[in-house]
C-alpha cells in the first residue's frame, strides 16, 4: 500500500485529489492539508507522517503547478520532485506520476526532456575534450530574481513582487546558485556584480 499525503491551498483541489487517489487500488491518503505556498503537492510513500508535506521534508513529490518551466527540471529533481505536471493534467497522468514516484521513477514532460538533453549535450562534449564547462546563462526570470536578491529581498518578497509562489522562487534561487557556482546568496550577488549581470 502506497501512503500519500496531499498539500494544496484550495479545499476543492484537496477534495478532488483525495477522491482521485481513493479511487486507485493500492493508494491510501494519510492526510490532506492546506498549503499557502501556491503549489499543489502529492507526497507518496509517506512512512513517518507528521503533518508536513512541504517540499522541504524530503522524499519523492509530485507537484501540480501552472508555472512549470523546463529550466526548473534539474533543480526540481534535486529537491525530490519526481513529476511536474500542469494542474489540469488528466487523472491517469497524476496517478501514474504518484505510482512512479513511489517506485523511485521520475515523470518528465517530453518538451522538458528535450530541453535537458540540449543542455547536457554541449557539457558532455566539452568534458570529453578536457575543456572547462562554462556556466549556463541565467534565464530572464532568474536575472529578475538575482537583481531582487541584490536589493536584499527575501524569497517571500520576491514571490509577491513577481506574482509567483515562494517554492518557485526557491527553485530559481537554487538554479542561480548552481549556474554561478555560488554557495550563498551573497556570493551569487557578488558574482553577478562582477560579471555585469547586476548593474549598480
């Protein structure tokens, strides 16, 4: 039996997901909770459930969002997300993602897969020739986030100013740190200033 926890801001969405999961043999809903972060998350294979199904709790997660972007995928996978699906995804896709995540598999949209392969191919070619791999360029949204970080804005404020969820901001920040090879937000801002990504 796969035990699943649900987090969603809307009570209607929570009820709908509960009904969907209850219809699938082998799935058991262990809790459905309000989440103000803006993403609807399903956490399969919950062994020790303490009422927290946020993405920060670790373990596999299936996320339903209107904001998915191919650039998120590597950071989302590293954070434990095993599927990024649109909120209007068909029930069969959601159930397949939950079952797959519980088995350790990831469900990636074909367009996102193409984007990942396009990014990884040049990197592998450069590694084969022994040359240094350059940092991937920041996306326009990541540049916006980096510049707000330089202004001292916290994730919550950045999310409010851009009209996106705080989880989305966290994905962008993680991607920025990775691309700039920075260990902290301060270091990322300093590297952004030195490289001309941030103008004083």
